C-alpha cells in the first residue's frame, strides 16, 4: 500500500470533516492515478481520474454523537489500489 497516498487521503477526509457545511452533499475524493494528487471536488470533470464518495471515508463517531471520524479501513482499501 502507498503510505503517502493513504496519508493524503486521510488529510482530505479530515479537512472535509472539520469544515462542516463548507462542502456539498455530492463531495468526492478525486485521485489522479498518474500523479497520485488528491482533492475534494463536486464534479467528475476528468475521465482519466478516479472518484470516490467522500462520505465513504467517514463513519459516525460513537463517542461524539453527531460527529464524524475517519473510516480507516475504507481509506486503506482505496490507497491499496495504487
């Protein structure tokens, strides 16, 4: 697994979770397979890039109702594809 990519994905998911209301319900993680750059987007603008629903990277935080935390298994699964 690409540990650097895993870290980038986790950082994007943390950004999404920490900015409640700043992103749309359609937010996606975009990965450019050629450069392994990642970003949050609302549109699948580039057919050569891969897109994942950002909420698939989150899970409800049972210790803090109403808040989200990273879903590590999902992040690892995506990072293992590259």
